[in-house]
């Protein structure tokens, strides 16, 4: 049996609108394989960099702030991980907006 929670139809248009920002990320509680598949479908996964919340926990703030711009998908993350991603992007002078599907 397989189960998928596909992205909403309007998600692709919303991502296209934000493409000029060049900083679209998928930050989700989903399994890494699911997150990767959805990100590919939405055109978010370009270089293929996916990490999990456990891997994020293992990175120091300094290392993460250097790597944050290279990571396109964050899987199996908690709300505190999401805040850490947003904070690191802001520290690197990005303007950040977050949307949710649930």
C-alpha cells in the first residue's frame, strides 16, 4: 500500500512567483524520501541537498550558517528546526516568508 499527500495545485504557481528570491526551501516533517519526491515535483530540488532534523542537530550554528543556502529540503524536522532554518537564513541577510499547508 502506498500513500501520498500531493502538493496543492496552486503550490507550483506560488513557488514560481517566489523563484526570483532564489531561496525557496521545503521544510517538512515528512520522511526524507517523500520530501525529496515532493520537492522534485514542485521544482524545489535543484542540487539535491536534503537533510533531516537529526542531521541538522549535529551541525554547529557556525557550520549550519555556512551551509544553509545550499540545503533545499529539510525533512523530519520539528518546529524548532524550522525556526533555526529561518534564523540562519535571516542571519545571512535573506528576507524570509513561511507558508504552511496545514
